[in-house]
């Protein structure tokens, strides 16, 4: 087995990406886009800045020397909106994936909807023929996200017009050199290699042969033609995805059994298991044990596997977490004194302790408290006459937040309209009510009682929630009123309707922006007049995301939600699953291992390095048919208490199981002909056998360097020489009859079947 971590990712919105080689096959785990990198681009200008200058190069400002016209690199300073790249945005793919020959990838496994946004870049590549698997929920949600990206990107292409070449001007090195350091690091990475990962959105380098661009004089028509290419790429990609139900078993190549079990992270998000003839692997992605919308993390289904690839990079490793880990370790200290098989005995106290530790609902309560607090902040804003803007990020969070807000409005008897503005709003909310198998038990019980799975159904019926594909919809303009609450794409604050609404409300001190920040630590921060009103953690990219809209008078509620398991639950989980080997990221080295998991081997891996994993199963199983087994003629070895037999049949590999079936030829069940010999030649037995045949022989020992050889010299009736060492036996003679007698004597001294 081999593992290569192509990317550690960037949290929920950009999951990690790996390639795992199992049994000679290459498995690609997730293919995301780094949409956080969109923050280096400027949103489409509006108002007085909406028209580009004829001389504008759509690149960041640079200073020109008035004497010689040479460009001077901008000094590092506080960023402002003019520093952003003014161009149609490209999308950052996993750079290291392009270093691989994609035709050698056999299987692609998608664990979350965010993990499939980069797939169209793969499926359009020449030679790519891998089988793609995703859960039905993840595939549908991922498709809707792709469609929404394509729709939002239309505005940029209308504004900037078609590119004259496939290589955007901002990607030229002289333009990159003058970028401020904060933007340059996002664009090219620390070593400059990440520039190769930028791609235009799902569009080919050549035009559609059915659309002759030379005949399209309208830039808008050209833009639409290119968007048709984008939609075609996406549609072609989705046709190649094979969807699976929850825990549905599928077999690839007759040898590998693949299953998807809920990770609890989001609706349709899963952990994959790969079971082959020699190895069994769990691809453990970011997981949440108990949630209030998605099905809980099904960790019981992951027991009994040889290897766990731990790829959850969202673990909180700050000081507070380490204190919690120590407390948890003290509480579970008694676990390590039990033998490993005791952990799996039904009803054991140890098992109960571990299960209680894993299913602790404190995490779920924390998330509910966050949602309640966000809802209260939104209500405060609308009561003050302001509006609230919530950029759509996670579907589960949006669905729950709608329920909290509607309850709060009803309890206060406030008549405030709620809008969801997205090109896929209607399909997204409709789909959330037809996937009960990926929802938590509480939501599933609503289905059995005839209730809607989520509260937005009643809100739409009561005309309290309105869905629109775009801001300029005529019906929306007729019913629009403020204050209002708007859910709108995109969470990067660079695309879609939220850009226009944010520009409209950014100067209103009573309005509120709720944005998810890309941090690992949990917490929220409400910023008003530069004062923190609620605890704690400010996101590292929040300032950059808000840069085009400054100065801002509106309140900003920055929040982060649980994106994976907490560190104190890792050790109990590993004790429960009890694999042979755990592969984990190098930055978590100090948090893995220990006495409580001493029977597990821990191997760390690094980004963009190939790790070789030792063979785990030294005795693979082979099923032999009853008819074939009945024909076996067993032979006992002379030096060992082992019985062996020679057999012949047809090998069948089906559903990951190797079977040996009777073939057309009959099994040789007697020793009339010696078919196979093994073992070392016994010199005393050989000499005695030769003498019984009337052949005179004596043995001489010879040393050739570090290797000892024996020479058996035969002087009568004819001359011959037998050279014997640890690896071979050579007979040298000119008498063919004598050679046959010597061979017979040697075989008599060996075991055979």
C-alpha cells in the first residue's frame, strides 16, 4: 500500500485530497476546489466604478516611474480594495494532483458535496477513465453547487467579456510580482508552485465547434456560449458518477468492496471503507458524532478493518483542547488495563464508558446555542430597522437557522419577510425533504408521523419564506420590503447576489452580516464599531473577504461551526475501532499513540510525500470448493509437523473473495510422477543413495568468499560433479544415464508432492 497526501485542504469548504494505492489500484479521495482563494479577486464594480477604463489591465494597481516607465513593486502596506485582482476569477484546484498521470487513477471516492467541485476538471482530461463513486445525496448537492457557481460566474463574463487567450493577464509573472504579499501567497503559494492550480471555471481551452465565435459580435452572446461549455462539462461529469445509497455495497474490479457510511458532517457526507483480498481500509474524513440534522457518525460500521486513514485536519489543538484531552484521558485511564478483546464484549463497563464518551451531546448543544445566538442577533437587527444577510454556506446550518429565526419571529409577532436568493434555491430546499436516510433519527421520526422533515416547508406554504433565482426577478421586486432577512450565495463574498446586497447595506449600522469564518477554533465574534460583543475568535481571512466593502458601518457576526471530531474523542474512537495501523497527519504527532492504544501502529504522513505502508495481512484467505478439497492428497513434511498437498483449479475473484474451483483437468493424486520438490539436499542421505546405486562418491567442502559450497565428486563408474550451495544444486557429467541416476538420488533425499 502507498499513500500520498496531495492537499491538507482548508476546513469544511475545502476538504483534504489523497491518493491511496491498494492492491495495485489508485484510489483518489475527494477532488475539491479551494473557493477560499476567491478572496484575492475583486467583486464586480458597481455605480461609478462599474465601467472599466479603456487602458485598464484588470490587474492590481502598480506604481510607474515617471522617468523611465519601469514598474516598481508595491511596498507592503495595509490592503485596500484596489489591491484586489480585477478580472474574471479563476478557481484554485489541487495543484499537486496535476503532477500525476490522471489516466492511472482507477477510482475516485467523494466524501462530501464540497469534495466533488473539482471533478469536471478531471473528467474532461484526456485519458481519464476512473470510476467515480459518491452517495446519492452528496452527488445531488454537489451538482447543485456546481450549477450555482456557473450561474454566478455569468455576471463576471458579462462584465469583463471573453478572454482573448486561455492564460489570464493577471497570471503573468510580472503582474504577480507586484501583488501585495498577502494576496501573492494565496495566488502562488510560498514556493510559487500553486499558480499551476488555477483554472477557468469548467471551460475548455478551445471553443465549442458548433459555436463560431467569429460570428458572435455581442460580448454577452460570447459569454453565454462559454457558459454553455461550462454546463456541458458539468453535465458530462455527473453522468460519470455512480451514486450509492447509505451503506450500499458495490464491487469494483471484482476484488474490492466499497461502502459509504455517514460521517455526520453534513447531509450525504460519508466515510468510505475499502475491503480487498489482502487489505481493508477505512478512509476516515472529518466526522461529527452527534448532529441535529444529519445522520450521526456511524463509527460502529468501521470496526474490523486493518488500516485507518485519519484525514481530519480540523482538530482543535490549542491549549484549552489539550487540557480537555488530559481530563478525558484521566477519565478513561482505567480502559487501558483491560485486554483488547475485552473492549468488544457485549455489556462490558469499558465499552459503555467509551460509548458514552463518543456520544456525549455537549458538541450538539454548543452548536444549538450558536444557532440560537445568531437568531437573536438577527432579530435584534430587524427590530432596529436593519436587514440581515446570511451568505449560504452549509445546507444543514441554513435549514436549522431558518427554523430558529421563524420561531423567534413568531414568538415576537414580527412580520419580517425571509428571502432565499440563489439560482438553485428551489431545488436545494426541495431536495432536503426527500433524503430521510441521511438525516438524524429525530428528523426521520417526523417523516413517519407525516410532518415535514424541516421547517421551511411550512414557511413557504405560509408565504413567510420566498425563494427566488436572482435579485432582478420581477416578482421579487414587487414584494421586496425592508427590513428583511436574506439567505443568499455566495459565502466567499465575491460572487452572486450577496455582493449587491452587502454593498446596499454595508453603510447601515442597524444591518447585520452573518459570515462563517475559516478557523478551526469554535466560537463567534460580533463586531460593531470595532468592539467585540461576543466571544472570541476572529477569522484569519475575514478582513480580506470584507475588504471591497469597507468602510463598513453594519454589524458583522463572524462564526465557525464544528467541522470535525474534537481531539479528546480520537483516542476512545481508536480504542473502539482497534485497527492494526493508523495513518495520521504529521502535525498531530503528539496527540496519537500512548499506552491506551499501544497495540496499534501509528504512522505519520506529510503533504505531497508518498508513504509506503507495510503489508498488513500476511495470510490472505482462499476459499476452496468442497469437491476440490476432497481430492487433496496430503503429505507430511519430514522435518516439520506440517501437511501439504498439491492442487490445481480455476481461480475466481468475486466481490473481494478469492475462490478456487475445480478446473477441467484432473488433479494428480498419486506420486507416480514427482511434480514438485523442496527443501535442502541432505549430503549423508545423498551419498548413501548413490552408493546403493553402485556409484562411488565423496564430499569436499569449499569456501567461496562468505558462501560455503559442497562438492560431491563421483569417480565411478564414470566421472561427475555435484555442486551444492544454499540456493542451487548443479549436476555436471557427460554421461546422460549417470545424470539421470544422480537426479533420482537427489529427489529421494527431498520432500516432494
